C-alpha cells in the first residue's frame, strides 16, 4: 500500500516461540521493564546468565534476540552490562571428556532447541563447561562439581 512501509522481520513460528519462551521461564524471570524487540535487535550481544551463573545463553539470531528481550531489564542495557562477552572456551583437550552436568540445566537447553527441530553442535572437554549451539542460540553450562569426586 502506498505510504506504508512493512518491516521485514525474522521470527520463529508462533508455536516455536511459545515453546522456547516456556523453556526460558524455567530458569529466567521476565522483567516488568524489559527491553523492546527493536532494542534487542540493535544490541551486538544479547546474553542471559542463570541466577547461579551455571548457564549462559547467547542469542545468535534475530529470532533468538526477540525471544530473550522480555528477560532483559532495560536498566541492564543502560548500565552497558550487555556489552560483556560470554566466556570463550578451548575444547582442545587430549583427555577423555568425563564431566557432570546438572540435568535441570541440560533439560532447559534441550527444551530451547527442541522447537527449532534442527541438529545442534556440542562441544565438551574434561572439567570444562559444555557448549550447545545452533544458528539461533549458544548455551554454555558449567560442570557440576561434587565434593565426593
């Protein structure tokens, strides 16, 4: 139509997005003063860290940034906290990868990836965090450290 400009946006299908947000709600809390989707799209890095810093979730695509926007408080953006980078990990270990991970966090990761229905890349090394990623999300989960090991 004349005079109208329809913005092309990348989104998950409605059912996928609802399932991903439901999975996010298992670890993260939506904020009342969350950032807008437009703000999320402008940010270079969009990350969520679980309350215990066991799980780091990075949005890698526009679709993923839109999903995470409701969980990011606008005051965190103004304090420039989202300019932090997630940890970079080197998985070049020659040892067998034997680690323990909390099933509650692995379940959240699987619940986030399942609606997208694509394969994920898994990186793991002895006593290192595990990284699961696809084109939309990158999830880093710290290993569980038990005193009885």
